[in-house]
C-alpha cells in the first residue's frame, strides 16, 4: 500500500478506500464476505471526477477553444488507453485483488480492469479528502498524456495560421515574447504574432507555447474576419 501511495502521490487516511479501489468483483465474489466490497461503485464516481477535472482544465487553459474541440480532447484524455498508461506507470496490475480465474485469464494486464481501477482510485482520493486533492491527482497522473494533447493544440493553431498565410506568396510569420510575469510556479506569458512585421494577434498562457497558441488563435480570427 505504501509503495503504491508514493507512486500515486497521495497518502490515504482510510486505507480501506484504497483497498476497495483495487478490488475487482471477481475477488469479492470468491471471498463471499459482505464486507468485501469491489470497486464498481468507486469506478462510477471516479469516471465523473475524471471527466469534470479534464473538462475544467480545458475550459480554463484554452479560453478560445470551441466546444467541439474541447469535447474531442476530453474524450482522448479520458479514454481507456490513457487510463491504462497511468496504470502501467503505477505498476497497478500487481496491486489488484483479483479472483483466481481472473488472474489465470490475464486479468492483471486486462485494459478494462486496469482503467476501472484507476478511476476508482480517483474516487477514493475524493472520498478520503476533497475535490481539490482529487483534481490534483488526476492532473498529475495524466502527466504525459496531458502534455501531449497540449502540444497538439499548439501545433494545430500555429499550423493552421501558417497554412492560411501561405495562400499568398511572400508572407512571413514571426512570434515574439512580450512579457513574463508572476512567480516561477505561476508564471503568465504574453506573446505576439506578426505577419510581415505587423501585429495580427496577441495571447497569454502559462507557458510560451500556450501564449503563442493563444496568439495564433487570435490571429486566425482576425485574418479570417478581414478576408
């Protein structure tokens, strides 16, 4: 338990919550004890915690992103494959309580079981503490998946802007950092994008890439309206 808690980044006050999150229905059925609960109800709650946290993150970090794009990104971040990556990083399979038949059938590597256990852990953190702690754990464990999707957003807007201006020859785009303010852990960057040395958009973000993405998004709106 202690090793897994260290990997999760959270120490449970009620260890039984974590144990329940790791307990598959096959183990509970074989145990045949009323107090031996499985993680199905926690998984149900954890699915909502995950969806809400990711939706809120996208809403707050990408104020110019349309609803359809946010929906697509959320679906990619909360999908089974994304949760299995988290489970693999935690070495979660070896900590699961599974029935004998499920163990023999490869349950410790089964994607659906691993994904459900990750969502159950999110719910267990929520019930053991509060929504703030649960959100912190969700975002921390998403880690590389979240950064990868951020990279795609940046690439999408900058690429779209580049493709737009290249429709006419002799067009030159450049990005410039205007400012960086705030403490190191909460810096806010402001960037400007110029077309032929003329400002066509500015944007702010928690990183230089986010600020450039926001600037590119503003430029796309301005140039599209102008056209």
